[in-house]
């Protein structure tokens, strides 16, 4: 299932997939698979992506769709 909340957040921050992936320390292909819903992120990847997008990393694991609770404003990771 496509993770539209993740795509929307990245676009709001005016970042490319490549930029997020680089900041997160993962490949663009892996990041694309996460956005596309083909892969779930590892904890390490979730933490990296959260730093890049200024969100808390547990959001990726809150439920099976790892994003349905994103209706709240992004927050800076702890």
C-alpha cells in the first residue's frame, strides 16, 4: 500500500527521494520501496528517515500501515 502521508511530507519539505535517502543513510531504491509500500523500514532506516523528515521514528510501527496516525503535525525526533 502506497504511503501517501510519507510522500506528502517529503514534498512539503521540498525534498527529493534521493535527498531523504542520503540524509537517512539508505539507498534511494530502498526509500522508494518504503514510500511505495513494497517494504517496511528497518528500525535503523526508520530512525534515519525520521531525522531527515523531522518526525518521530515510531510512527512507522504504530500499526500495520505504518502511517495512518500521521494526521498529527510532524514533530522533531527525540
